[in-house]
C-alpha cells in the first residue's frame, strides 16, 4: 500500500484530488490543510466522489505536526 500526503492544494489542486481519489491501487491518503476553508473544501470533495475500495484510509489534518507517524511494515 502507498501512502500519499497532500499539503494545502487549495482550489488549484482540485483535479489532483479527483485523480488521486480515483486510484486503482491500494493507498492511504493524508490531507493537511492549514486553513479551515481548505480543510472544509477537501472534505466536501471527498464526500462528492463515489466510494473507491482502493482507498484504505483517509485522514484530514490542520497541521503537519499532526501527520500520522505510522511506519511502513
């Protein structure tokens, strides 16, 4: 499984997010949006797209310090 971290893409990153959420391989995604509006936008975009069984985990953070510390096994 691959881990993808996306940091503060804002409106410009909309197409990147759509592409990643349509992945055809197992992934874990972590979004970091330091602005409340950006975090809200990321969550809304995720809710709008169809469920993808290849996305094994998705997390939203407001700071890079909160990023998952899980190590690859």
